[in-house]
C-alpha cells in the first residue's frame, strides 16, 4: 500500500475510534444525571388548533 493509502486508513480509523470514545464518554459521564433524560410519555403535548 502507498503512503497515501496508509494515511487515509489511519485517519479514518482514528476518526471512527475517536467518535466512539467521545460518544461512550458522554453517555457514561451522564450516568448519574438521569433527571435530564426524558421519554416520550413525559412530553407535554397540547392541542393548539382551537
């Protein structure tokens, strides 16, 4: 493989791994803050047609 191929491979795998780590860190960091999480049953939907 050429140097260009290795560069593209390393950048793409690095970006994907970095995104995974970032997402997991956000989910695990908010583990104790469950008051910020809401389900669809918590939504206040009002009929505004009249």
